[in-house]
């Protein structure tokens, strides 16, 4: 951990009150005397004594400035080789010493129960003093601009931050100590886990940089669904008359045309109805002949009018019988028949595909047996169940996108129906979309994802979808700092696949790795492999 001290306070720490008074007097006499006094009487800050810390000798490239005690927080992997650390001595507990005059604060990042916290010890004149000797508050400023306040609680002989100090441990910090005599202010910084990449490396790896900013995000609602038959274009074919199957002329999966013969059944019922029709036709012919004869005799005044009326009534009854017989045949889908009276042809009601077949040659079938299922697969339905809270976003006529979960295929459709009732068990309402299927790619039974546009709104802070990465269980954006990139944890919101809303962790204008951010993630993984806590 690097320690920095306000220049005015450094002067105060290095120059005693008597020497300062002498300097003021000698300034009137000449600058040379003041310089002499400074060289002769000034107190040296911690770490600058003759036997103290040597920057060139004491710092290996990856040295951790927090010490290596059992509570220490290792960060050797986070230091770049060229990083310069100010001279800061280690305290008796393995932490960094922040000094001002003869007053000092030893600071250490330590993990307690797996939670990183900041631990402090106070000292005066090189000797430890009670933690209650001063009231301490702290403040950490993250690279993303977030400011975290720290308060400290007494724990044995030290002060421990009440708030955890989560990773990444990259921040600028201040500690304010109020003692009964005077206040002190210390500044420090931490650079753990910074990924240093030169502009040449970024260009070679194709890493793009951009600033977080507002954007319009069209959020979507994705619901699981299933492709089903278009029930408006699906028929369950039944014979409507009992009989024995004489021929089956189509096979399963075969496309058929409207009116095409599917099967031939020998039916006694059809035979009786056709015989009835033929009998009615014969009676009609006889009744017409009788009527015409009686009418002629009446006109010649040979027969009475009553005979004409009776003949006309018989003709009308014969016509009614013919119509009745024809209606019976039409009701079962049978024609008047040519040749065999019992031959019944089962025909396709529309163009479609045979998707089910439950009929075989020589089989005895009943009038209500479902022998064929035909469906026009040029259109299908995508069926979904909509949760109650999403119903306002699913409206009839809304355009949707259907994506297959089994292969890379998408299609567009429209919401054709939304249920008016919510299921008591599922607490959802059914909805369906009509999907055009000219190539028969969308087969009934296929699982799909239905994507609907929820709303279109402007988000104040957004990044590109390529900028968002995951590290462990955290969602991060690699924030650019003067020393390199930092994995900044963020909380994401809406997304349209291109832009992602950032709810927390990033401010507008923050520059970060966008395209190619996975390269920075890979470099971070290399560093974390050697970084220990």
C-alpha cells in the first residue's frame, strides 16, 4: 500500500517548532542560515533513518506493502514492475505506517471471516497508544468515482472498520484522526489487481475503449414456449359411418390435396342410404308420369280435378324423399355412388399433411373412430404461458421473434390470442402466436423462446454488451485508470443485446474496455493465479 502525505503536513512532521521559529528569524538575515538549520536539526520521517527502508533494495517488483502476517492481505500480483512506491515503513503488526510528526497510524487490510476490513493501530512517539486515544474516520474513493465512508469499532488493541472493503482493492483513501490535542489527516492509495497494458498491446489485441453514457434501450421479454399445430388448420378425420376398410391410399407424413381420397370403406349404412335414394328417384319418376296423365285427362274433362291434386301430392312427396336421401348421404360425406352401393370414400377436407394415421386394411372401424389427423403446416402456433406481471406487455397484434432452442433459426410472428383467465395452479395466462412456416422448419413439439419488446426507454449509464464480463460470481466492467485496467463490479439492468444498462458501479463518462474486453479478463486471470489472500 502506498502512503502519501500532504506537503504541508510533511513539512510539519519533518521540522520541529523550535527549528521553525529559528528559520523565521534567520530568513530576515539570509537564506543560507535557514538551510543550515534545516540540515542540522530536522526530524526524519519514518523510513528515512540510516538503517531504514531502501526503496531500490527493499522493494522487489511484486512486494506487498501490507506485510505478510497471518492477517495480512497479499497483493503482490497487483503491482506493475514499474510502479513506484513512496517510502513507507512497516509497523510492528505488519501494516503500513502513516506518520505526522511523532504521531502515527499503522494501517493493514485484513480478512476476518473471509470479509476484507481495514485494521488500525495508533502510536505516539513510536509507542502504541490506546485505540480510544483518537476518533478515526475514513473515506475511500474508487476509480469509478464512488465514495465509501468508513467508521471504526474498537476490537482489543486496534480499530477495525465497521464496513467491509470489498475487492477490487484499488482506491484513494484518507484517514482523519481527532485526538484530544490536535487533528491529523493522512492520505494513502491501493493498486491491487491493476492490469497494465500498453497502447501497443491494446491495439494488437483489438481492445476498444469507450466512455459509459446514456442510450436508448429497447428491453425485451423472453418467455419459453412450444410449437403446436395451428388448430384452425388441423382436422381429425373420422368416417362418420361404420364399415370395413377396403383400401388405404395415403401414408403417414404424406402431403395431400383437398378432396383427395384417403381411404375406401365398405359400409352397409351407405348402401342403405343410396338404396333409399334410388327408390325415391323411382317413385318420383312414377309420380311425375301419373301427374302428367291425370292433368291431361282433367284438361280433356275426362277425370275430376281431385285426381290431379292427388297425383301432384304424390309427386311432391317423392321429391321430398329424394332430397331427404341425398341429405343423409351428404351428411356422411358420401356421394350418390357409381357401381357398388356400399363403397364409401374418405376424402381430405383441405390441403395438408397426414400427421397421424390410425387405420389399416381390413380393419373394422366405427363411425366416430379418429382414423386420420391432417394439418396444414404452412402456419403453426407458438404457445406460451404469460405470468400475471407480464400480461400488460403481451398484446394481441404485437410483433414477436421466435427462436429455436435446438438449432439456429428465428422467425417472426404476431400475437393472435391472449387468454382472459389466469390458471389457478400455474398463475399464468395462455397466449399464442401465428408463425409462417413455408419450409416446414417449425415442427410441432419443438421448444422455442418467444421474445417480445417490453418497452423503449433511455438509460443514463450504459455500456456495450461486449464490455460486460463475469469474474467468479461477479459482473464486472474493466475500468481504465491511469495505472491500467481495474475489474469494476457493476449491477446491470435492462439490455437489448447491444447496450446494457448499468445501475450501480459505474458513472457516466467512465472510460472502459469495450470490444475485446475478454483479452483484459484473460490478463486479469493470469494475475489472480499468483495473487493470494
